[in-house]
């Protein structure tokens, strides 16, 4: 019978992690489990940084960005020696199950622990939204709203000065944030790593817009494209647009989580505990449609989440 579980947050932080953490703790306590928080992710696991969680310990954290348990990345944890230490730390405290909140690196970590006999469930939390088997990861909606606010503000100054702006957003090898943020913000050009682009075609499109009387131009580019400065130089030197670059960077990770991310985090956190109690392990809980479903982590990590081409084509039509 399961008596004691642990929870950690790992990798990059994302808004809504605290909502998931709160749900894990309170759902566990509801089912008469001891719930232990592991500070600083897998680094804290190796160092034995456990603390007993209570109902008050997760009170008043829904609106807070980041994670109260803090997070980190650990190279040592990835080694056979590090994994064995992690397993021993969990055994020392007689932990029956582990919930880990994070992105693909976090999922790889608990997959490896699960292969060593640790019962574990993963919760997807990454603003990149690059994990398969979940429509949305925790933090994506909040990051999109942050991007949208930036686009709206930049549009004001772009129109005032008749300038072009290149806005770089996060996403590594995923263009989700750029695509959705660009469509919601009504930008002229969206550049993502999944789809090649042609600078000459971009030039024709932007010139046509100015001939129709547009007073600004905004290009949104995912960091995974890796050509932000090249685009700026092209707009300035080859087309003649006075161009500025705005890199949103870590601004996208911070801030109070949206209602969607608070609800998603709460649903996934509760589901993770319930899956452990049912004896399931080595799975990630995710949002598919409007249902919370569990998928084997090996399957999640073996798949690449594709960009939605229909949405991309619609964004092109709307950006005329």
C-alpha cells in the first residue's frame, strides 16, 4: 500500500508549476498520504533535500509564477552513479512514488528512475509546448499572453515611427509560441524552425503591405530558427526598413499564471497522484481534447510534436 510520495519540479520553470505542486500535495493528503517536497529538482534529490509538505505549505501559491520548490538541472543525475544515488535517497525515506513536474529532460529523468524500479508519474510543464501526448503543457497559455502583450505594445511604437520590428520568442526547436503568438497578435511574418522561409518572398509581402498604407511591420521569429540578426539586417539593408529587434527571453517564463494554466496544473497534479494510487508508473499525464489521459513516457519521448500546418496556413492568410 502506498503511504509516502514525493514531488519535485525540474528544468526550466513555467507559470502554473505551483498550481500542479499544490494539487499533488493536497490530493495526496486527501488520500492519507505523506507528501514530501524535493527542493531544487534532481539536484536536490541527489543531495537529499526533502521537506514534509502540509496543507498550509501550499497555501497562497496559485497566483505565483515559478516554483516554490525551486528548480535546477543536474548533469550528475544523468549518469549511472547519479541515478543510483537518487534511488537510494528515495529508499532512505521510504518513498513509494514520485511525481515530477517539468519538460522533456524531466521526463527522461523519471523514465530512467522508473527503469530502476521507482514508481513515477510525469507532469508536462514547459512553455515550448514541444511534448507529444498533451495538447498543452503547463505555462504555455501564460507565455502566449505575455508575448501577445509585447506585440500589442510594440505595434504602438512601430506605427508611431513607421518601423519594422523583429520579435524573438522562446521555443528552441518548436515554433508553437511564435506561430500562435503571431496569429493572435496579427503580425506580418511568422518564422518557425519547422517550415523553411524565403527572404525574397518576405520582401515582396512586406513591400506590398507598405504600398497599401501599412505604417509598421512586425516579424515574429522562434529562437530555434537562429537567424534573428540576419532578418534584421535584411529588412534594413536590402529592403530599407528602419528595423529594431526585441528579444523577449526569460520574460516569457515569469508572471502570474493565467486561469487556464492554474486549472490545467491543478487537473494534472490531481491526476498524477491518482494514477500512482492505481498502481500506474512510467507515464505522463496530459491534456488530450478536454480529457486528462496518461501515456507511457517512452512513447512520449519517442515522438516529435508536429506543428499544425492548418493553423500555419491560416496565419499566412490572415497576415496579408
